[in-house]
C-alpha cells in the first residue's frame, strides 16, 4: 500500500519529534535508528525514505528542537506581563526545564555531544544556536545597540546553558535548585 504525501509528511514529523526528544534525553549516540523507528511505530527501512543517514537526522533535529523551543517561547510570551526577557530566564531556569531535557533546550541537553560530532552536526548546532541567540536579542530593550544586545544575549545564553547543565549533573536536589535560583536572581 502506497503512502500519501500527507502520511509521509506526518511520518517524517513523528520521526523528527521523537528523535529530538530522545536525543535530548539520551544523547546523539544514546539511541539507534532501529529503536527510534520502533518507538515511532515505523519500519527501520522506512527511515531512509525520509533521511539520508543518522547524521542527516541529527542535523535536522537540531533545527527542529530549536523550532520547538522558539514556538514554546512565543506561546509563553503571548501571556507574559512585564519583561519577556526576565520571563524567559525564569522559564529556562525552572525545575520543570531541568527535569524534562527531552522537551527542553537543545544547547543544554546536547552541547557536550555536539562538540564531539562531525563538522556537519557542529554546523547545524551552530546555526541553531545563532537562531536562539537572535531570539534572545529580540527580547532585550530596543534602546540597546545591536552590539550591546548581542553581548548580553551571549552572556545570558552561556550562563543559562551552563547553569542548566550543572543543575542536571549534581546529585543533590537542594544544590541543584540553589544553582537555578541563584543564577536566576543574579542574571537579571
């Protein structure tokens, strides 16, 4: 039975969504194609109708994960009163984000992994970081110069990602929460 274009697009979306989640939870090397396709409910052979290789999927997943994060941010900004920048920081440093890397920021979940990957993956990761950087720059006051906004956005993202990585890595829940709280308090 032949798959319609709509079904093919839906299947591709399921693969990307599931891969983005699993890669952020388990790392790029923590899940194989066979297990991914089984989780999605499709055949292993069907994978190659959508992606040239696992590396191709990994690269496309970087963009997909940032798309998800930016969409979540847009939805949250629509209901935010006050500073959208401060609200973004508070959401990023929440225990909910810490405890759910599969639906969180690509940078905090896969930054270490991306550094060990091929140039193609590093390039996809870099492009995704740049998109996230621009989104944070857009949250900053218009009174700042572009150079000042870029500098503050870089500082913000580096601090947020580092805080989230450490908060996830420590084995003491109170210390983990302290890291998130102190960075949130001092980053504004």
